[in-house]
């Protein structure tokens, strides 16, 4: 009687491990399909993001350049006003100098005239500098606008490509995500966290792998015959001693793959 109870307990334990391995393998198969769907999109989402960032940068640059143009135009306007004021003062001082009563007044007015002439010279020099900068800035604005239009066209094309691919795959992905969530709900938290940790660290996203040609399906290191037998017995969850991936046999993979 005691032996019969012991056998029942062992059977229950075996079934529990099988269920865990099946759920893990099924989750891996589903997640691999999701990875493949997302790989179909390739680098498009990143390309779209890069283009959006570049367009934002170009737009900000154009705004700054336009502000610089306004500032340069205002500076030119200010210097022209200074020239006009200085010319009027020169005319005024020249008229006054024609009616001076002594040399001191003459010299004083002459210095004022020379000062205003210097102001005009400096203002004209600044206008020349501002005008040159203005021409360069206008040219830069034109180049930036052309580049912005090109990037906007590129973004439109990439978004259309991405939308087309997403439309083609979103239903399949949603179905797989639902199945993935369902499979996760059947796995205890400790085991699920281990699966996710292994999957995250694995280059190809494989946390659960089969034995292939007497080797680990993840790192391809040879698995000893006794360890292969242990894996086929389904008495416990066994990981590869080289890469840490969870190892399963083809029977588990076949059961897990049904209906996916």
C-alpha cells in the first residue's frame, strides 16, 4: 500500500515537471515567433526615430537661423540710422564751423566732424560684416530647408513602409502576445524570472533549447549520455553546464509546439 502511494507521488512529481518544461518550451517557441515578426520590421522603427530626431534638430536650427537673420537685419538697420544721424551732425557742425569766432571753436567743431566721420566708417564696416553674415546665413537656411524637406520625404516613406509591415504582422503578433501571456501565467514566478534572465542574456533570445546531435541547441557543447538520459526522464529541470540554458528533449518540444 505504501509502495503504491509512493509510486503515485512520483508520477505526480513527474507530471508537474513535464508541465513546467512544456510551458517553458511553449513560451520559448511563442517568443521566438514574436522575435521573428519583429525582426521583419528590421531597423525601420529606429530609422524612423532617427529621422524624427534629425527633423526636430533641423527645425530648431532653422528657427535659430531665422532669429539670427532678424538680429542681423536689426543691427544693419541700427547702423544705418547711426550713419544718417552722423551725417546730419556733420552737416550741422560744418554750418557752425563756417560761422565760428575763434580758432578754439573751429578746432572743437572739426574734432566733432572727424568723430562723426569715424562713426560712419565704423558703422559702414559693421554693416559690411553683418551683410556678409546675412548672406552666409541665408545660404545656410536654404541648405537646411532643402535637407529638411529631404528628411521629411524620407520619414514619410519609412513610416509608410513601417505601417505596411506593422499592419501585415500586428494581428499575428497580438495573437502570439496573448498566447505568451497565457503561457507565462502557467509558470511560477521564480522559474519565469529565470527564463527571462537567461533569454535576455542569450544573443539569439533562446532560453529553452533542445538537444541536437548530442549537443546543446544553444551553445553546441556536447552533452554526456547520462545527462541526456536525465533530460529525457523529465524528473527535474536541467540546464546546460556551459551556457545555462534550459535543456529539453524532442518529446517536450513536440507537445509544446501543438497549436502554436
